[in-house]
């Protein structure tokens, strides 16, 4: 794994590197180099399988973190390629040409986080939600509690508790 | 898999098929979300020409409750009741990967006895799924008898789960640091009695399904997944092994006690519906064997839980990890990001259904007969909640 990271560092500008497990590492690169690195890993370093693509919302920093997790089935190693993109008008180069299943991940991120992948097939088609007009719901500033309270109405006779307070009172009543 | 496109819709400049319903050449029908031939609540928007499918689009979202988002607002221990619902049929891998992520990020070592019990619970979960999943393939060809047999024995396995964990379907037996309890007295004896029934069931299913002329004629050669699709479409577990590609996390990245167990997952190369079903049938036998090995090798007593902080005040250091295990459908993984607070920053579940039911199923159904839709879908063992989390 160390040889691989050295190789990546010699070809791309890696701003952060974490060796998480023996077979799993994460590297962070600039947005402009991310798809080139993912392509290099697939074509030259045998990371032929895409495990997942997902996003993390760092609201306080004003960025989304995209993580491309790739698997090398022949050497049994995994690498997460991380890239930070602006939250405002969030957009990332599409990688649908690399794996047939990539377009599904990109379509989900478009819907759930509002991240655009121009050129990705069916990118604007509803995936999980239908007729959604609110903020993309997986963004940190989308408040599920407020949304529920505004959208749904409690049936009479039902009582709701804040889960944390309720569990504390049940499990640690003396604290 | 290069169908004669003269029968099919013309392709537009944007690469999408041009489907002119007014031409009376095509008909659009929906299979699901309420349909006996659909695995769970999802639907397929099928465009057919006669009884041949020319285009398929998978629609999910009927079960979406925003599990991943909800977990961002819950303390780590409160994530468990949410997490297990990401796959109703086989909830235990969810418990395991969530615990495993927390343990990895918090640096907790799980005691040996707990590792044995976790391995046992995961194999029991696989067993109860396969008891329905294997004969369920026959059900898609109107051969429903095996499913009834399997359901009966599955109920007995759920009895074992109930005495081990207190729950039949959702167990929450695996928690950060270990498990909730030891085996009850007489558990191994009762489990062995159940396993003998499974042995008999395996033979009966062989006669009922795999030597059945109708099943063979319909399943053989149906929906072949070429080997080169395994990585490009994201094919995992039994579906990949049916194409001759060894994909089993228990072997490739042994976790818990799998390295101490003697087993060899079955692979074949035909890669059709029959082969995928057959691989699961061998998996069922392997699971029975693994449960027997675990019960023979595990110690009688031991520490079952490492010490953890007060779960209501537990802050996990900032970091990220990806933990995985082998579910009955293939690699089942969780990507977790923490920010040093008492709740996860981001949790992302990766189940095999995500790719099997979308990119792969859309492709496999082209050129198929509409009557084979359910069979093809079941052969991929899709579980919709793990797609829409």
C-alpha cells in the first residue's frame, strides 16, 4: 500500500493521506485531479471495482467531501479518493464513463445533496424522492424534525419524546 | 448480449431509446411496487414489444425513510434500531458493520467469545435468509412448494434467534464492544436438531427444483452475466461466484472467526439464473456446516463485551472508515465519518442490491421475456431498503 501511495504522490498532488487499515487508505486530492486519479487507479493499478461514491456535508467549512471508494480485487486492497468541492453551486466532473453503476451514485447525490454531475445519464430524473421541491434532504441544513412537524400532523392521543432525554431518564435516572 | 436492434426502439442522438407509444409497437407496463414477483417494494417500468422487454427502468423510494440522515441526529447507540431496518430480511449484518465501524474508530478490541457468537449470529442470519431465498427462486416459476417447506424451517431458526437474542426478526444482539448474551442452556442441541431438518430440506430441494424439467428449461441460459460485467456493473457475492469470479468477504478479508473455519465457497461459470440459484443452494449447505463448526470450536464461556464508555455520552474521535462483511447477497459495507461528537457525521450503507437492482437489472432485462422478469430479479436477491436507505 505504501508503494501505491508513493506512486500516487509522484503523479498527483495529494494534500492528505491516511492509512486506515492494512488494506484500506484514504487520499485527498484537488477537484481537478480527482477523476484523473480514479481513472489512473482503475486502468493502471487494478482498482477495477467501484465500491461506492458518496458525499459528506461539512456545512461549517462550506464544502462537500466526495469519497470514491475503489477496490482492487486481485491485491485485496481498497482506497478512498477524497475531494472537497464548494457547497455553493456544487458540481463535479462526471465519471459515468468509468463504471456502468457510477451513474446511479451520481443521480442519488444530485437528488440528496444537490451536487450536479453534468453529462451523467438521467442525472435529473427522480431517483428515490418524487416531486421533491425542498432543500436536498441529506444536506446538513435540511432539518428533518422541522420538515416532519410542518408536513405531518400528530394523531390525537399520541405522545412523543426527545429520544436522547427519554433514554437518559430510563437508563440513567440518577444522572 | 447484443440483441437485434431492428425490433427495438431507435436510439436518439442523446443515446436514449425513442419510444413512441402511439406507434402501437410498444407497451409500457409496471411490475410492482405491489406484485408477487417483485422482491420487496420496488417497481420496474418495462417497455415491451409483444412479450419481449426492450427497456427497463428500476424505480425505488417506496420505503425511503431517510435512515442515513436520521442516524446523523442520533447518538451512536440509538442508531441501532434504525440501522437494522436497512434490510428486513437479514438485519444482522447491519448490526455487525455498524458496531465494527464504531469499534474501529473508537479503538475497541472485541473479546474472543463475542467474536465467536457474532460469527454464529451472522451465519444463522444467512441460514434463515437462504431457507426462503433458495426455494424462492422456484416460486418465480410457479413452483411454490419448496418455499413452504423453507418457511417452516426458517421459523424454527427464528425460535433459536428468539432464545438467543429475545427477538425473532430484529435482534440487536451485536452491539459495540461485543454481544448481549451467551448461548442459553441446551441451545446447541436444539440447533443441531434444526440443522438435521435443513440437511433433509437441501436434498428435497435438489429433487424438487434442480432436477425439475420445467425449472431447468426456464432457468438454464436465462439472464447470463458475462464475467467482464462483474466489476463494471458491481456484481457481488453468489451472483459473481456463479460467473466464476470469487467474491466472498469471508475468504478475501476474513473477519471475526472465519479464518479459523474450514470452508470453500462454491463457484461455477454458467452465470445464468440456474447457476446463481445453485450457488445459493451450495451456500445453504456451507452455512449449515459453518454453524456446526462454530458450535464445536467456540469456547463454552468467556468475556462477551469489552468495556465501553457510557453510551449516552460516548464521543467517537474524528475519523472515517469502511467496514464490510459478507451478507447472503454479497459484500455489505458501511462507510462512516465521525467529527468527534456523540453522533455520526455521515453513515453510508453499501449493499449489493444498490448495483444489482439498478444498473445490472436494467441491462439484464433487455431482450428477456416478460414472464422471466421475476426470476431474473430474484436471482439477484435484491433487497430494496438497502438501495434507498
